C-alpha cells in the first residue's frame, strides 16, 4: 500500500510540477516541489527511503526534461540521503526542520546544478545566477514547503495507522 501511495505521490508531484506550477511563477522562478517531496519523505521515512524517492523523482525529471540522464537523479538521491540521515531523533511534527532542510537542499541543488550544467560549459556569471535564480528559488521553495510538508505528514500518518496492526512486535 505504501509503495502504491508513494508512486502515485511522485507521479502527481511531477504532473503538478510540469503543469500547475508553471503558472505560479514568482521572481522568474517556480517552486521546486520535487525537493519538497524528497525532503519531506526523507524526514518522515529516514535516509534509505529518502534516497530512493530522491533517485526516482530525479530520474523521472531526467527522462522527460534532461539532456543527460542522471544529474537530477543523483542530486535527488544525495538530498534524500543526507536529509534523512541525522534526523531520526527529531519530531516529525516540527515544521521548522523541514523549512530549514528545504532551504539548504534547494541552495545545494541549485548550486550543484549551476556547477554541473553552466560552469563546465564556461558560463561564469555566478553572481547573476545567484541573484536571479538561486536566491529566489531558495526563498520561494522554502515558503512553499510549509503547507506541502503538512500534506505529506498527513499522508504518512494515515499510512502508519494502517500499517501499525501488521507490525506486531510482541
């Protein structure tokens, strides 16, 4: 059941990212719902599932939009792994943690994407890219993460309630 819901969530996220979110542009950038999805599942389900969800979310982006397969998949996997690794002792109800992690993850993602795609091609306008793309994307995605995380938190709670009778420890 969890696999089906997670797969549907990734597909619905991708459809929304490519259709509806195209029209809610602000400062020339759109919120990166994929990073919010990856960070949310990494916090709620820890590093292994965060890395897997990050990989498949990025792979879907690479297959549809990428010139090279693997850039988004690798970045998503790294973000999912590192966002879920050290935070097993924190409360999932805390909304400051996802906000902070989405902020850091979006900055990492945009900076790494700049290095991989633009810097190696000889485009060295880093401060232009920082001012026009990285900072607005980080701010907009971070603000968009709070209601989105609440939604993913609710989905995870319902799935855990359904799975709880199946996990009898004693």
